[in-house]
C-alpha cells in the first residue's frame, strides 16, 4: 500500500500514485556539524557544558542524540547514516593550504565527546562513516547519489552553509 505524506491539514504533499511516496527514505547526517551545534548549545548555556559527576564531557552526546531522536520521530526514515570528518588532511587542504586555515581551535573536550558519541552510535547499530582525506560533506554527497540511484529519497541534516 503506497504511503502518502500529509500536511497539518491532512492534504497530501505527495499523492498516493506519486512514485516518490512509496520510495524508502534515507536520512544522512553531517555528524561533525551536528556535534558542534550540540557542543556549543550547552557550552554557552552552562559553564563548560554538560559533564558527568566524574567530569566526562557529555554535551555532544546529549544534544546529538536529542536531535537525532527528533529527526527520526518527525521523518520516520527507513535508513539512517552519519558521516564524520577525520583528523587527517583532506584533499582540499592539500590543494589549497588556506582552506579552513582560519578556523578557531577545537575546544579541548570536544573530540573526546565525539569519540564517545561515535561509540554510542555504533552500539545502537547506526552506521558511522568516515574516510581519511575526505570531509563528512564529501561522504554524504557520495552516499546521497548512490541511494538515489537505488531508488531512495534522501534528506540531509547539516548546519553547514556550504553543503
């Protein structure tokens, strides 16, 4: 039975006979973008962000999982994947040394929180994808093209303005 998506007044966004209405939905998430948003949302509102009683930073994990659950509830995807940047030099940085050269330094407790998040996501069996030399944006673009070729509808979640 084809699914149709409706607006708040129950009018269909996609008619039942629209082939896209029956296509599976893949949500792709720019992990680093959402992690930074999560980190800074709590770092600004609380002195240094959220932490466990033993001092382990949790702003990224808490904010990211909260946002992820909201996306999953509102979109009800058939599949989801999350791409993260790596610390390796990217092909863009090799081609242009000024690429992202003026960025401020990453906060000290951000990367350990991201590592914990990635472990949590893997424990939940949510695909976490990285590729040395490539940014999450590049991975998401590749996955989106592959998924569309396989008949998926694709939505990308990112705060990046250049995506």
